[in-house]
């Protein structure tokens, strides 16, 4: 039998830090894409997300959400961020380990839970604000992958090299396909 999706997500919350994860207010994620440095700053209480792209130590692009709107800066020009980009950037509040916070899980509607064949993993598909999210959880209740569909944009991310940082277990490697 397939376990209840909400219970799976709550067990994953506990495995990734529980109360410490639930109390998280801000996060700074860094990585690289095609030789560019990417810095994502997440302000959970204010629902703000900022994505900075750096090349050779200099910022080349910034996108930031402000409530239901946002702005972008590139090559010295600042403009409004299209609504679909705002929605996509704000997925940072509801995906990955940050998406396992109790306050996020309590807002999500569970659509489907299924076992991945030939694998001790389950996927839990959720809906929030018209967007779809999926979490893949292994038999140790660890988040191993996630995905989302926002408008016509989809993304899938595989997580690995999980390590505890200040009581919250986070992936040090994330391979994404969009």
C-alpha cells in the first residue's frame, strides 16, 4: 500500500530538521550554471526571492520578487518582471528542502502519492496557488528530487550529497533540468 502523502512529507520535514527547518527565516543558496555564479537569496517571512547571476566577480543580472510583482536588472537596465517570471522565481519558497517547512506543507493540497517502481522511493504531487509541485522521498524520509510546473515552465531537480548545516539537512549537489 502507498502511504499517505501528507505523512510522507511530514516525515521528510522531520528528517531534514523539523523544528529548525520550520523556524528558518532566510536562506542563501549558491551554485554555478554554465560557468556563471548564481546566488539565490530567500526571505521566507516576506515571501521575497532574489536571484543574482555573476560573471567574473561582477553582477550581470538580478531578478527580485516584491509581493506579487517583481523587477529585473540586466546590463544597467531595470524593468518590471513579467508575472510568469515572478511565479517561477517564487517557487523557491515551496520547493526543495525549503518546501518541506511545515507552513508550506500546511498550504499544499496533496493530489497524488505513488511508489516509484523498482525503487524504495515515493513521489508526492501537490498543488498550491495553481502551480504543481512534486517531492520524491526515499525510504529514509530524505528528499532526493523535486519538481514543479508553473504555467508552461517545468523543472526537475535531483538532489545528492545531503549534509547537516545548523541542524537542517541540505543537499550540496542539485542537478536541474528545465
